[in-house]
């Protein structure tokens, strides 16, 4: 059998090729459209995650500010108590240093008893605040 180009169905081959090219084009267009849709979905999810992270960070920052304010307030209170207690202790030391010694057989007078009671109360108060 000899080869005869007139015997080949060129129109059928051409139509099949055209249909194949058209199918490949439609497949590529669908693939690109799906990619765009997925990219948009990923972008929405990333934006939602970033928004949630921002809310979380703002809450943590607010908590940190609140804790800083509490620490500052406590430090100020400590400084006030320390100053007041230091002044009281200095006054007690001065009074005890300037006090006349008691004779061995004598009982302390009312002034010394008040000073001693005041010192004991201050020590108890300082111990209770720790």
C-alpha cells in the first residue's frame, strides 16, 4: 500500500486538534481562576490572623501598662513607709541615746514605757507589712 495524502481525514484531525487546544485553554483558564480564588482566601485568612494577633498584642500591652502602674504605686507606698519608719526609728534612737540610765532597783517611768511600747508597735507594724 502506498501512502496517499488524500486518504487521511485532515478535517477530522484538524477538528480534534482544535478541540484539544480549546480543552487545554479552558483547563488553563480554570486553573488560573482557581489559583486566584485560593490566593484571595489565603489573604483573607492571613488578614484575620493578623487582626487576632493585633487584638492579643493590644490586650497584653494594656495588661503590662496596668502592672507597671501597680508596681509604681507600690514603690511609692514603700518609699513613703520607709521614710516614715526611718524618721520614727531615728527619733527613738535619739531619745534612747539621750535618756538617763536607770538605777538597778528602779522601774522605768511612764515616758520610757510609752517610748518602748511605741517602738514595739512600730516593729510589729513593719513586720506585718512584709
